[in-house]
C-alpha cells in the first residue's frame, strides 16, 4: 500500500488592507512623485496627518505605503 504525503494547508491570500488603505497607499506614490525631495516621514504627514493608526492592518498599511513611496523615488 502506497502512503500519500500529507497535504499542506494553503494560506488565504486575501489583501489585508481595507479599500481606503489601498487607495491611500497609492497617494504615497503620487505624493512621492510630486515632492521628490521629501522623505517618507514628510510624505506620511502630508498624506495621513493623524498617523497610520493602531488597527490590525496598520503595519501592513505602513509597509505598503513605504513600498509605493519607494517606487516613486
């Protein structure tokens, strides 16, 4: 009798960001193009003046925002 290897569970690959966070991340790209001499922190104050928040998705949002900012530069 041949034993099959155990199947690995697949992780859900849904986007952890909300629609609003995804749209704001794109704003980081736009602001980075409009103000190329500014740093990420300066752009962040411009786009999200209240900060990134403390929700479950705030870390992923900040990571995505930084990635979009780096694409612009």
